[in-house]
């Protein structure tokens, strides 16, 4: 039933960045007496669902740190690449309060007078949350202390613990996931993790760790990579074989639906309903269109294939293609993710014409922008697919390709289904391996071997299918592709000053003029053949505040520039954060790794 989770949880709000509830803000664990509280299933469910925390509408703005976007926001990785980061000035991500809440439950849930399978279900959810918590810490720091019990001020052994080796922590994470996958019930309230979402998270984590170990030589764990890749394959296979999930008929319905609770592609839903008590809005329309902080990159747009399956970047002169040509005969997912020429933005009735701004690419993000209504109550109640079946198919394909066991049947049953949904031809494994994409090979130099072409195409497919859903940064990190973040995002290409069609009807919409031009009053401006006044935009060199668009060559044209500062991604150092200086000062057993100080 739609939004049933909102009826179960008495208070708290779904945050813009995650599905979460505020129970523990009202009842901190330090004030809950285990002798009085952990007695019934109601107690267990209230506590565990108070820990609810999975991605919500924030996924649509979570790729500003990647090559998918240009951003004007203060992203940590950009600050690292352009500054002098150290343990004193880096953001403090060394927080453990959530883990304390989880461990407190695991130390006390057995007191409840309920059936063992009921206890195991809630313990499984708690251990799932602990696994997710620790993987976040591993992604950030690699080796971190393993705290298997509640931290107390007198527990000096834990308070002054050293960093636990990554391999040991990950093994504990996997143990939690194995328990959760075996004990969490399949039937759970919408918006809460059930058995299949636990297994999906297990597959995601195993794929991450397997590829991270394979491509990161500084860990010296490559020999163990296939163990995790095979776990990812097995978990994905279990989900596929269950027959409980399938791709939605429409790609766009996944991102523009008020109710995803019955959608067979959605493994874990993040429900929103602004009419419910405590419900918050999923409406990001105020900034998602590209008017605030982020705008899609030209590099992302060039990653999409042509509709016939050929490479866009193999077309002669593609670097000089203009906006309308960029969207012509492309993979349909491009126009479902990025605003295409001719798009009508409600409540307007005529096609949208780009509103340019400095440091933005000129492209606008469509995925996550809810254009089906202008009613904020309706758009604010749009559900978000936190985990979807498409990712499982991609996980399976990547795992078998990385292990070297992939067959054409594997690819047809995974990548083939994703492409078929949008009318794209299948991926031919032999053809991909016979002629690997040189541009992708340069972006991912670590990919080698007989399956090089296949792995590169699977990475393309993952980037395209999951674009703007919050997974790109982790993908770049696990593939050892941090150097790709050194480049500033480029935007649209204009060959120079003059009139340009941006709606695809063959009629000019904008006029680019030099910075010295005096723009006339509206009544004196040039009109196109439809009688519509052209939109004037001044162009010039990067950093000139008097112009609207920065072009590579100023009046002489080129791609839109969004930045020119030098970025340096130090490998392997910048794949991790340092332990905050305050922590190492209090606990000298915490040592910095990977060259941090």
C-alpha cells in the first residue's frame, strides 16, 4: 500500500537526501532503558525503523563530484585537487554516533518476548545498517577501527583502538550481510529494506570491493578480488532467478511516478507524500533543471551511443557538433536524462530555449526534474527508486566480465535487456573485444586483457543507464579513474558569433554577440522567421564577468568553459580521506595512510 511506512513511523521526516526517520532524535539510546523498552515486536520495529536511512531525492544531485557534471558547489574532491589538503583542513567524516545506536540495539534486542524469527528479522535489518555504515567508512578511509559493541567513555580498549585492516573490516561487513540476507523478511513495509534489497546492497558492496581490490595496487589485495566479484555475481543471480523483478516498460516512469510501490523494477523504494504528517518533499525542481550548482557535462553526452549502436565519438567531426546534432539519432536514454532540443518546460507551451549562465555547460538535467505537473504537492510526492533491478543486471554483467567468465548469453540477458527496453541493439561481446573504444580505454587505463573491450562497454552502459542517480563517484573511485576528474567539464559547442537553433525546428532562437556589442531594447532586437525575438547572449573569454557565455576561443567560438584552474588528482592518496587531526591527537594509535599528514 502506498506510503505505508509513513503510517508505521509515528514521527520524523523523509529528508531530501535520504529516506530516514527521526525516532532516535526523540529517544536517544542513552536514555532508553533496555529493561523497560526491548519487550515487544513493536519496540523492535520502532527502534529499527528509526534507523531508516537510504537514498532519496538527493541521488539526483549527488554526482557533482564526478565527470558527469559541472558544478559551482564546494565539492571536497575539487577542493582537494586545487588546494593543499591535510588532516587539519579536510571535512570531518569520522562520526560514529549512528554505529552506537545500531550496536546498542544488537546488544539488547534478544530481551524481546517474541519468536526467534521475529528477533532475527530485526537483528538482520540492524546488521544490514551496520554493514552499510561501515562500507561508507571503508570508502572514505579504507582501514578503520571495527567497533563490534557499544562504545562507552570507560571503554579505553575501543576508544584508543588502532585502525583495523580493511580486509578484516570487510569480512565483518560481509558477515553482517550474510546474516541479514538469511533472516530479513521478504515482505516488509514499502520504503523499508527487505530481503531482496539487502541482497541488492550485498551485490553492490561485493562488486565495489572486488573491483576496488582489482584496480588499486596500493592495497595489495588483488589476489582476493574474484572472491568478492563472485559474491556479487551470486547475489545478483539470486535476485534475477527469483523472478520477482523485471525492467519497467518505460525508462522515464521510474523517475516521474507518484507511486513506485508496485513497480517491479524497484527493489527499494523511497516513498514521498507531502500530505502525510512529517512527510517532506522530493521536489528538486527549484535547482534540478540546471539553474543552481550543477549542469550535465559534454563528456557524459558524448558517452551515449548512436541509436544504431555505433559510437558517437567515431563520427567524423563530432567534437564540433552543435546542440541539435548532438541529440540526433542517439540512444533514447540521452533525451530521457538530459533536456533535449524541443523540450517544453511546464507551464510553458513553447519549446524551452537555453538560459545560459557562467560556469554552466548550457545542458540541463532532466532526470530528477518532475515535469509532469506544476503542482508542488504532486511533484513533491514523487517516489524515488533507491535501488532498481537495472543495477542488478549491470552488476551481474560487470562481475562476470571482470572474472573472465562472461558469455554472450550473460550479456544478452543483462545488457541486452537494458538496451532492448529503449530500442537499442544488443552488445556484441566479440565485436567489443575486437575493437575496444580508444577514448574509454584512455579514461580507464587499468582495464587490460581479453575482455578489455567488453568491460569498457559495460562501464559505458552503467554510466548511461544509471546517470545522475548517485553512483558515478563510487564507480570512478573503485575503477582507479580519479585522474579523469582533473578535467573541467565542457559545455555546448558554438563555432563563433551568430544565430543558432536550440529547439530543433531549424529556426534560430539565440544570437551570440561579442562583449563590446550594445544590446538594443527588446523592440529593436532581431526576430526569427516565426516572429519570435532572438535571445541575445554576450560571449567572451573565461573569467570575464561582463559576458554570459565563456567560450574556449572567445568570439572565435569553441566549447563552453566551466573552469580553468589546474586540478591534480594525487594517486592513490586522493582515493581516501585522512583521519581528522583531532582524532589522531587524542588517539596516537590512529595512523595516517597513503601519504596523508
